[in-house]
C-alpha cells in the first residue's frame, strides 16, 4: 500500500500544470487579505508581511486535490501534510523569509484548505494557531538558513571528514557515540510530538464532535518522490531576456517595495536560455525581447520525474 501511495503521489507531482499567463496579486490584493488574517501578539518582527504574502501565494497557487482516496474501501480523508509543500531557499529570498517562510506557507495553505472544504472555523482555528506558534518556535531555534552553494559545501566537508575518520579506532568510537545518541533519542521521542500530528488530532476530535459528515483529518504523509530532472528555458522567438523570481519571494517583496518588478529591488535572477539548470517550483517571470516587447506572469515549472531527460520550458511572445 505504501508503494502504491508513493507512485500515485509521484504521478501527481509529475503531471504538467497549465501555465496561466496571469500576474500575481498586487499590493492592494495582499492588503485586502489582512482582514482575514489579523496579526498575533507573539509574531516575530517582520513575520506578518511574510504571513500575508503566504496567503497570497495560496490564492495564486491552490492545491488541486484536497482529499485522498486510495481505493482501499475507506472514505476519502484530508491529510494535513502536503508532499508538494513549497521550499524557499536563501538563494531566492532574504534570510528572514528563508527562516519563517515555510511556516507561513504551511499555515496559509492549511487555513485556505480547511476553508475551501467548508470546515467551520470552530474546528480548526484554535488548533491552527497553536500549530503556527509551535512551528515559529521551531524556526527560531533552527540553524541559520544556508544558500545552495553553502549546503553543497557543508555536505562535501562532512563527507571528507567522514572518509578521513574511517579507521578502526574512529569507527569503534563512532559506534559507541551512535549507541549513546540512540538511547538519548528514545527519551526525546517520548516527549516530542510533531505539530502536524497535534494539529490533525485536535481538528479530528472537533470534527467528530461538531461535523462528523466532513472528511476525516489526519497526518499521513507518505512522501518521497525524489529529485526531478534539469530544466531548459527557451523563448519563442529566441533572444528573449528571461528574469525569474520565486513567486512567494515576489509577494514578500511586494509587501516591502513600491515596485517589485524592478529587477534590482527584489531578488530577480537572469536565466541563461538553452542550457540545463535545476529549476522547480512557482515563479514570477518577465521576459523582454530586443524589439521592446515584455511579457509578465506566473509560471509553475515542473521538471521531468519519469527519467533524467531535461524538461523544456518555453516563454512565448504571443499566445500562452
């Protein structure tokens, strides 16, 4: 059953999404969201702009399928864990957003999905605030965000150190240390409970009591699709200059800067066309051709998950 679930999830991730040439929510649209999402006294400085930007991201990119049905005879249920949850790296945004962005995105996603499925706020509002507070506390004490290059360098350094320490004495000492760590982790696992589990259990208890006909709520997960292929960006006609920015980072910048389309005001990246790059996720783009034509919009870039063949993404001067 677990293998079947993973295959279905991989298929869902790999399915190409329609690339709508629409512009993301502007500053006024993000401002309007504040009525639904008031700030909390315990929000860290700067977090509220990230939180509102996350709500706008979910408006622009809602998840298509909210309930799971594995064909096992059980009723469909709602899984609070999204295997396609967004990740924003330090390369794509500022350090504060890299630290708290994943929290804000998950809270916005969960709130929006509960609302779309007609769960009354009495079922999820308080548990979701508790979830948000717990995840913020986790983010506060997490290591500083690193760029992709720093992550790669750290992994290489760890591997080099591990290779150098593989003599008999070091291996024996490592085994003793691992055994001691395993004993410590048993105690930790008995006291730590994942916030997703706490959220699902609280909402499910409320559902059973107040709205038993709505889908069951649980924290299942079952993720593990692996990395996708490289992506080749092209323009039609050729010679278009392609600028991309993470769509969520763009919304955060919209909250802070008067003109987020200014390539120097936000973290826009110029993408070399015709070469393979690692790109995956939701982006805002602006493409300029030599004749002055500019196209702007949002794009969901999906790599190839079936094999290593590079996926091609084409930005057109006309049409979709």
